[in-house]
C-alpha cells in the first residue's frame, strides 16, 4: 500500500518527472505542497495550450486549468474545491459538456516517433528498436514500390503515392 507522501510524489512526478524526486517529504507541509501543485498547474496550462482542438474546447480547458492554478495559489482553499475543479477538467478532457452530460468532443491520442521509442524503452524494450523498425520500414517500402511498379505506375506516380521524392523511389528500387 502506498502512503500519502509517496502517492503525492507519484502524482507530481507524473507531470514534472525527476524534478519532483523526493517531493514526498513535503506532502505534510502545506506551503511546499502548494508550490508543487502550482508547478503542476502551470505544466497543465502549457500542455492544454499545445492541444489540437476547437477554440471553444481549448478555452474551456484553459479556464478549468487556470481555476486549478488559482485554487492552489490560495492557502485557504478547501481540498474539495480543488477536487471539483479537477473533476471538471477531467470531464472536459474526456469531451463531456454541461448539456445533459453530453459528449461533445472525442479525445484522440497518438504518439510521435520519439514518444513511441521512449515508451518502448521504458517497458524494457531494445534501445536499437529504431534501427530495426527503420530496416523493416525500408523493406516494406521496397515491397510496396515493387508492387506499384508491377501495377504499371511510373517512379514519379509512386513518389506521389508514397509522398516522397522520385529519387527516393529509384534508390529503393535499386536497393541503395
């Protein structure tokens, strides 16, 4: 069972990583705890700003995140007030709206290449996975180029289909 201090640290490290290492010991000190939560709130606001969503949705998310920052700046806030703000923020992130609890946005998540390889390594995968994937992608591209060539497409049209240069297609066909 995780004690409250460790639970606090794991929550903060979710947002701040190793910077929050040993923050568990500050959990019982209100001022220190609020400083950590302010850093998290600022990180949340920054991340919301990067989201690709509608203007209205981003405004609602930002409003809830700023309300969270406002609450953790006050040492006289009720913990329940913070819980309710975070509950609304979670609901907004999941696409809920006040209108009869309707869902008006659909969350869509993806990984960039660097995120994919980082998560692969964190799960104990091979650091060389990028090399293996590249090798596999090249052989798959070669196979696709060969198939398209057999179907009668020119190098130029294959380049358009694969969104690459004609030079790259010729290199793949010649095995360079």
